């Protein structure tokens, strides 16, 4: 490789915990791409300034994490269809004097479920717990897999209903409260923040069909409360580490046009988590 490496960053606040630099360093080494990828802390009131300064310094792109995904959406000059649907941006590309916004979270989740976990979404009943930004970002990619039904459940049912109405043109999606949930879903995805506080979404064990997959977008060394609850009621369980790796791989592809192998990177990250 010759010449100065292309520069990419992940912007957030806080940002010290981000595993994205480790993931992209592995992707770059694996694919022979000449780049560096760093953490960049932006002031809570200084996201746009941070991005424009990065562009002036020759940066090629950025991932965006909490709490700036909505600001990234507003800042972008152009948006991919999946970013428009998500209403948020986690991947910025700087080219031709403009800022292009994309969202790779949903495809990261779908890839992890379908390819890595081996659970088809097509023809299945899917339950999405939560109606915040994490949920919104994955609805279109899920519907593109053609489930027979997608139900969005939320404490505030009006928020879930807004999402169901917005995405209705893309597939069979409906909304309900946690209390009114029907039974027997094939795939149950926890997109609430409950796992951050070791809480359990208020769902009945009856939501888990025989052979169901329970997926928590959070991840850690130990299974989340939701994963333990699901496992006790016969579901296969998976946390969000694979989604993290797969959304990063999609961003890498958006920037570099190369698809890295994710299995080895996932295994290394899992081993590092377990070693803590």
C-alpha cells in the first residue's frame, strides 16, 4: 500500500467504549485497504462543526452513534432509501463536495439473523419490542425479507401505531400494546432499552413459538435478562454483537466497495468479551 491512508472515524458522545475502530482495523487488514479508523468525541452541541472540520481535514467518511444519528440525518445532503425510512443516519460518506447519509443498522440485524443465526424471516411472524430509534431503523429491512406479519409492541401504543402506519406500504405491519400482544411469534426482537438497566420488557412467555429465536440488540459478556427469560421458555437466543459487526461490514462496503469476512471478526470480539 502506498500513500497516506484514508481516514474514517466514529463520532459519538460518549465514544471511548466504541468497538468500531477494532472492527474496522480488522476489516482493513483482512482486505488490504489503506485506511485508519479512529474514535472522535463530539461536543453535544458541536456535531455539525465536528463533521465539517473532519471534511476540511480530508476525512473520507464517518460512522455516527448516540446521540447524533438524527443530527446526521439532518446534515446529509443526500440520503439512501434505507436512511430515509429509518429517519436516522449512522454512516456518512464525504465525496464530490457533499455529505451522503446511509443507515446500515437494519441490514446488519437482518444479515445476523438470516445468515449467521440461520433463521429465515420470510414467511415468519416477527415481533419487534419497542418503537424508538433502534426499532425504526430495522423495520424496512425486516419487511423486505417478506415476513407474513410484523407486529410492533410498545408501552406507548401510539408510537408503535405511528411506525406501523408509516411503514404499511412496505408490508404487513401492525401495532399493539405489550398487554394486547398475541401469542406465538417465530422471531422476537428486543429493541427497547430495558436491557441497559437489566429490566425485562413486559411480555408473556406465550409470545415464543416453538423453535423461536429471541434476539436482543444489546450485547455483553453475559446474556441479557430478556435472553435468559426467552431461553427459560424454549427459545433460541442471540445478542446484538453480530448486528454490530454486520452493520460495520455494510458501512465498510459503502465506503470501500469491498465486503469483509465477518465471521472471524465476530469470533475475536466474542472471545475478547468473554475474557473480560
